[in-house]
């Protein structure tokens, strides 16, 4: 059982094959925790436990010691397997002629589950001649220990790491995954072959995001590793849409039933159990016992490959179990090694009292003989490769320090711990097709994870993978079809159902995952990528319907020259200009005829010219508005059409004077005729309107503006008139009023010579036209309002031609008998006689 060859000194050889210690009163189990590489100056032979390791000549030796702890604990098969993996790695290295040709490795195992007994051994290891010195230079002192493998748990590593760090004794760990240990200021000599918790937690979050879950629970235990995992999980949630609905720490006093009821009360479907194996197993057993059904359980690496839980009755009823673990690497030759070790163990004595003389009983293990090779091989292999690679990392570092080659290693090299630490940090080798290298934090540069699903047959079936190697294109993948969910479809784990498109979330409670859905109003949108909780206003140039997830660019609207209605209006303007020209020619040919003289004579040509000039403004109502066409469309019309109104006002006044004021006020009439009062009045009107327009348009010209308020989906480009427009409209209104007053005064003039009626009819059309436009501008604000304006301008010009000039053209062309001096004198004489008789 324990011991070794009889010719080996008990001071230099301690053979251990188990973790169990036995006293005269009680049986004690020691978990595999720390593997110590020990360096000594002289030894006659090196042996391992079983099978024996044949020494190499010449050789350097490693001594093996043990601790006894007086505390009853149970036998842990997973730790026993890790111990066998360590022995297997040591044996491979010692039997190899390539790594350490003339150097043999041994080991010592001691328990680290009690601080009371641990520190005595640790202090002894870092001491020299029974004392510990804190030195300034690490190359001034050579302790007994040059390297340590372990311990398994994070808290234990954090406890002892500072002691080994005093002399930079390297610790190559195979199971402590707390991210705290990556801090090289606190733990400068700590390295590990297992991944940090930050990678494990990142993988858990990737799984949750992959299945679109956001309402989860995190169950941990009281150990440092679990608490570190919880802290990392909380910190990483800040950049995700995942909510931690419930977090609970398991301990010996935990009421599992109460915890499970709280999970049910919060409707949590996904439960992350990131706890130590014993705590996790007890919690899952409680879930089975209390009939918890239809949950998703995400298992941490400590129990994801547990061999006993899948065999429990009722495990399938609790739901779907998905686990994460480092990819299991088969160890060639390990199976044969275990069978041979157990066979040789059974042939050795089982207690210290049965050991041959001159042999030291390191660890007597009565229960080891009861463990079959099949049980060892079938136990959780999660940390096997990490243990295996940790021993090889030390061996490769020694290989470089001792300047080993195929002939052997140098005998003239004194290996200090800090030297071995330096070489370990430079590790760069491949073992079993896996690359071993450490980053600046002492963590492995690349780790391969497997995502497993506990299938119906109780096996952990690999359904996905995750590689921490940043050079890979697809580091994370899951085959959804391999997972058989308890509900035959991916479970929904959300506090609130997702909002429909265009609805913003309003947080309901403490968690952002719990919300109400409110539709975003028009001119706003919700961006689910940046902020799903707010309705964002569209830019001024954009618009959106109620319930939108994006804004659409608003169309810019104005009347194009190619618009059919614009073409029609421009053609009508051309017809008006042609008609005006024809009337000018007709009146010029009949300039001496009574009809032309009664229409105003030379004033007709001024009137027709102003009609033409004002109608040209129609062309400036089309196209994209600019300052120039905004000014011209109003300036031309307001200036020349005001002159037209001035002419009609003068003409109405003249008609009244001729037929009424000439008889009643002869002096006024003769002064008006003598001094050409009509032209002075027209000139005054023209100059006054010109000054007003020039002043106002210079100070505050009409400018292009974008109307963004009338229509949510359009931007109407138009010309804005300032309030000062009333200044020059005032003159126009006064003239139109005078025209109407004078024309009304002449309503009883001779029927065949009554121009006042024609002017009155024109004014009625004019007023009706602009009342219609004003009404339209109040009710309608689209781009075609500019068309209404242009039509009003054109209608105002046409009303002058149709109401005033065309009747006279009709007489000239079709009734020439009425276009004689005798006809007009007869009408005037009859009207004078009628007035006199009254």
C-alpha cells in the first residue's frame, strides 16, 4: 500500500497512493490539494507510489511528504482521480528521455481543508534550517520548495499564494478559477492551467443571449470561486439586456424549499447554479424532492459532468440541464495506468503497522482498495487535463532551466524558484494537440469549453463549444437541434413579453426587463438597439407614423415648371399676353374712334401695358423658391396692378365728372381738364407704390421658407411675406375702394355709354377672386397654394380684359354703327335732357 524499495532512505522517499489517513481512533480523508515539487541535493533512489518509477542516472531527486489532519470527512472520488492524473503525468515525465533525461520528479500531497494544520507544513516548505527570512533579493535564498501545483479551491489559493510569493515560488494551479487571482500585484507567482471565471461567466451570458433569455436567477455557494462568479456576472450584465431576477448563496443552513418557492413566485425559468459540487448536488436533489418542474438549469463547471446526478430518479422532471465545462481531453495511457496502479496497490499493506521496516507510511488508504479502476476512469474528468498540463508546464520549465538536451541535463545549474517562475511565464509548448501558454496575468491564453446537455440516457452530450482564442472566426456555437427541451421548444424566460414594433418600453418595477409597452406617437420612433425605453423625436426633415421604428425623410414639395397645372397656367399667361397685344393693335388702329376715346384713349395703352407686366409675375410662382423669384412674383404684380387700379379709379372719377360734376361743379371740371389731373394722379399712385415696395422689400424682402408644420410628411417650400405687406396693400385697397365708390355713383349713366358698370363688374370679379384665395389659404397649406396664388393673379388680369376691354372690342369689330361720333352725341344729349327735366 505505502512504502517503496527497501534500499531507499526513509528521509528521501515517501510513497503515497491515496489521500486517506488513518489514526488509531478515526478514519480521515485528505483531498488532493497541493502538489509540491521538491528539490534535494542527494538521494540514492527515487520511487513513486505504484507503479515504481525507475531512477535515472545521474539524477536529481524530489522528496515527498504528507500531512495528517484529524477531521472526519468523506472520500472524494473526483479528487482521487486528479491525484491519479498527477501521478500519471509524473510517471510519464520520469520515463521520458526527452524532457528531463537525468532528472526524476517526485511529489508530496497534503490536505488544505483546514487552516489549523495547513500553515505548519507550508511554513516548513518555504523555510530553510527551520527559519523564514524575508530577503531583499530572491537569489539570496533557496527554500526547500521550488514550485507548487494547486490548491484546488480559489480561497485556499488566495490564502497560501502570498506566502509562496515572498520568494517568488511559482504556483501552477489546476482548479482555482477566481478572477481575483489574475491580479499580479497581489499574486505575482500565481499561474494556472484552468481558465478564469471571467471566461466561464462570459460563456454563460453567451448561452443566455443565444436563447434570448433575460429573466434569470443565479445560485452560488459561499466559497470564493462562486462569489467571484456572482460578482463577475453582475458586472457583465451592465452591458446586456439580461436581468438578474434573483441571487442566493447556498450554505449548510440554507432552506432549499424556501429558495425554490421564491424562484417559482418570481416566475423564473432559467436558473444558473454556479456553486461548489456538494452544494449544487444538494440543491438539485432538493428540486427533485420538492417536485420542481420545467426549468432550465445552467450548470457550472464544478458539476456539469457529475456522474451520479443524471442517474437520479426524477432528474428529467425538473427540466433541461445545460452545463459548461472545459473540453475533456483524453489522456492516452491513463486507463492502463489506473488498472496497473490498483492491481499493485491491492498487493501492498493497507495500514502503517503493516509496512516493512525502513519504510515510511505516507498515506494509508483503506478505502482505496474498494475503488475500482472503472470508477476512477468514469469519474468527472473536468480538471484532468488542467492537472496534467500543470505538471508538464513545470517539467518544461525545468527542462529549459537545466539546459536539457537528448544527452541529459546540466548538473551545474542551481535552480531558484524565481528562475523557474520566469521560465513558466515563458511557457510555449504543445501537449496532446493543445497549446500551453500563459498571458501577462498568468492565465492560459486559450481555453476550449464544451457546452453539454444532459440527454435522456443520462449522458452529458456535447451540443456546443466556445474557444477563448481571439483569432478564431466563430468562437461560440450551439447546435439547437441536439437539445431536447422539456416543452419541445426553447423556453421563454422573460419578465415581460416583447413589445410590438413601434412600442417603447416603460419600466415597471426595479428591473429593466419588466416593462409596459406604450406606442410611440407620430413624429417619433423607438430604436430598440440604442434605447428601447424612449420615443425619440424625428429630425425636422423627417417624419414617422405612430408606432414607428424609424423616421422617413420628408419630401420637399414645390411647384415644378413641368407640373401639368403649372404648364396650363403659363400657357394661359401666354394667351393673355397675346390677347393684350391684339387689343393694343386693335385700339391703335381705331385710336380716333369714339369707343377707344370713351375707354380712356391713351390711358388704355397704359392699362394694357400694366396688365401685361403684372401677369408676367405668374412665371415666378414655379420652380424652387429663391429670394429673386419671391421678390419678383410680388413686386411686379403689386406695382403694376396698383397702377391698373389707379387708372380705373381715375377713369371712374372722370365718368362721374363728365356726366354729373360738369353741370354741378364746372370750375372743378375745367381745372381737372386743364391740368391733366388724371395723369398726375396715376403718376402719384405709381411713385408712392414704388417707394413703398422698394422700402419694404429692401428692409424685409419675402424669402423662401420651409413650412414644416402643415404636413408631417412634407416640407412645403414657399415664399414668406412679412407683416409689413399691409403697408403696400393698404394703397391697393384704397384705390379699389375708390373705384367701387365712383363706379357706383355712375350706375344711372346712359346704358350704351356706361363704363362704370363695366368697372363695377370687374371689381366684383376681383373681390371674389381674392376672397376665394384667402379662404383657400386658410383651409389649405400645401404646395398647390402657390398655384392658387398664381391663378388669382391671372384671374385678376383676365377680369380686366373680359370685363372692360373685350366689350369695346366687340363693338369695334361687330357693331361699327355704334362706334360713331353721332351715336355717342345722341346718347349724351338724351341723358342731359333727362337730367335737366328732373
